[in-house]
């Protein structure tokens, strides 16, 4: 299915029916308080719709319905192949409604329709389908024991799960979490980001149409204090999986400690380095990877390449090529398929990014910002101690740091509170492997920018997160409990043993 014209996308946008309520127990429901908040198109500043602003009372109701669904086994005890069939039907429905979801996502978040159509929606569907296909292919274990015993190690769904989503990849992060959580048999309460609630609500509606039982997938739009904190503190929520900022993620540890010591999985920020050595091959290709890593999704990406650590002998040539590639990234209307850089997600975030630009002392490319849009920007910084090299900007801003050796490059790369992603560019295979081993990050790419794919675990070191991983079969671990079943087979006439 090819891309449409800008006018065709705008026509679709005008005809959309946008969700306005929370989704609980198989249907839409207004907030108990009657309160709403405005969903705004960040590219135009215009209101899209009013959405139910849920609160603690609504969270209590959603958790109650999720618990009822879990305890009566309508999903948790359904045959694995039947759970798989339901999720596959959901994927088919999402495929049929892919264009609607893409336009809705672009309107709500400022993301380009190009990225929504070619990356976000296809990968979202693929992620749910991948985890669905794994449901009846993950086996339990029989541990070695004596002839008088059988030791079974079985997985059981952890229970009611709170899933707290970021605003930068609303659909894709929903899929990364509901895929393994629902595959495991859990019931979930999703808190989408207040800025980007529309597509999560629409997917919940499609899941109900696909046959997902009532109460298994619930979506609670609203603010962090009103929904996120009550969910994190709820005594009947068994675990929380959070993706977002490091500051907010740490709060969920407090909520868990002060409530029922629920399990918490955190995927948080990043200040990701791209190390380019003097022996890197094909600098034009290197530049393309770095530009893509820095400016894709407006830099609103926890795995974005936000620090370029480049050997002084390669710097001048590489910077010319980066400048050439960056100029190909057109800033403009997100619904124009020619646009590569859309609007930042909100006015608040736009002002935050502009604040960092004001601190930049040596902008070598870009730097212009206007009405929610920031053009791709490259800043030469004096050292890794510069604010723009230390703090997560979450915008299309690349900080460049010059180094003189391999050892210095690795040292600078690791000199950060974060450890989500990193990349190294070199023509020396031994150096590439050594560098990948030495870089302190959950994902390290060699001679490329990337995050792996659905089959590889994604998560970070240090303050980028802990407790589990998204993607791959390892993602299922965080939504299950391990139980040992020890069976005594000894003959009744045998001597009793402990």
C-alpha cells in the first residue's frame, strides 16, 4: 500500500471519528468526575477532541474489572492457542484500519505520516503478531531430579499489570507491552501519555472486536498524578512496566515501595553515543546513519544518537557529509508525505528544547525553531561536560565531541548516567568487537544505527532502566512468575525423606 498525497491524508483526517472516553470492561466509559482534557494537534495548535480525564476512582474501577477478568480465568486460563487466535485477529483488524491509525497517530503526536505509514504501524502490528505466535511455543521445564521426584518449573501470568506509555511512540510502545503481557495471560490497565491517548483507545476497541474478553485490556487516559500515581500505588496491581523519562520512572519505585512492593520494570532515558574512529569506512554512509539516528522522529527517541564522538582525523570530512545529509530532512506539515521532520509533541516540550538551543555556544547547522517545529541542529561542544552533552534533550539536536584516540572515545562514551544504546563505526573488526564489549549500553550497533528488532531484547544499563527487557522472548519474563512443582514419586514403602 503506497503513500497518499497530502490532500488525501487531510481528507482522511477530517473524516476520522476520534475516541473521547476511557475504555474499561469492554466498552467506552466517561470519567467518573465528568472531567475532560483537550487533545491538541501539535502541528497546528488546534484542538482535536475532548478526552475523559480519569482519576483515582476510575483507576480503582479499571483494576477491579481487570482483577475479575484475571481471577475468573476468561483470558488467563484460556488455551494458549485460543489466546493466540484472538491476538492474530486483532492484528488483522489493525491491518484493515492501518491508514486510519496512521493518520490518527500523526495528528495526535506531530509524527510524520511517512514514519507512521512506513515504520510505526507496520512494526506495531508485527510486534503483537510476533508475541501472539510465541504463546503456544514457550515451553515449561522439567528440572533434573532423582528417580523418586519430578521437578516441574512452570510459568504463570503475574496477574494485573499496569502499563505506562510514553508519548513519542504511542502505538509501538503499546504493542511492545501488551504483546507479551497479553500473551502471558495477564490482564492490563494501560495509561497512555496524556499528549497521545487516541490510538491506544482505538486499539482497545479493535481488541474487543477481535474477541478479547471484557476487562482484559483497559485504557485510562489522564494525567500522571491522576492516573499514573494511583496505578503505581494500587494494592491490587501486581507489576508495572514503564517507559518514559528517568525522573518519572524513579517515582514508580517509590510508589511500589510504599504500597505492595509490586514488581517494576523501567525503560527510561538515554544520551546515546555514536563513536566514529579515524579508520571508519565509507564516511558518507556513516553520516547517513548518524543523521537518521539523531533526527528521526524529531529526535524524540530514547535511543536517538544525541552525541557524536568523532576522532579528530575524521571530523572535518564527516561533518561536511553530515551537513549534506541533514539538509535532506525536510521540516514541515506532518501530513505531507515529503516531510521528514514533524512537530514536537507539545508546546511545553517545544519550549524545553528551545531552552537547550539557547544554551548552545557553537551551532554549526540549523538551530531555528518556530511554532512547535525545530530544524535538525548540530552543535559543536567543547567537552563531554557541556550541558548539551550531558542532559537528554529529546529533540533534533546532535552534540559533537572531538577525541584523539580509541580509548578516549570509549571513556567519553561511557561518561554518562545513561546506558541505553551506543554505536561504533570502524573498519577494524577487532576494534569493533572490543568497542562493542566496552561500551556500557543495552544495545550496541556496529557500523550502523539501530535498535535490533522484535527478536532482540531492548533495555538499558545504569539510569536507562532495569528489571526486564522489551522485545524478544525475554519480554515475556517480566509478565510471568516462575513456580516450582516438586512431585514425590517415592514408593509408600520407602523410607520417608525430607
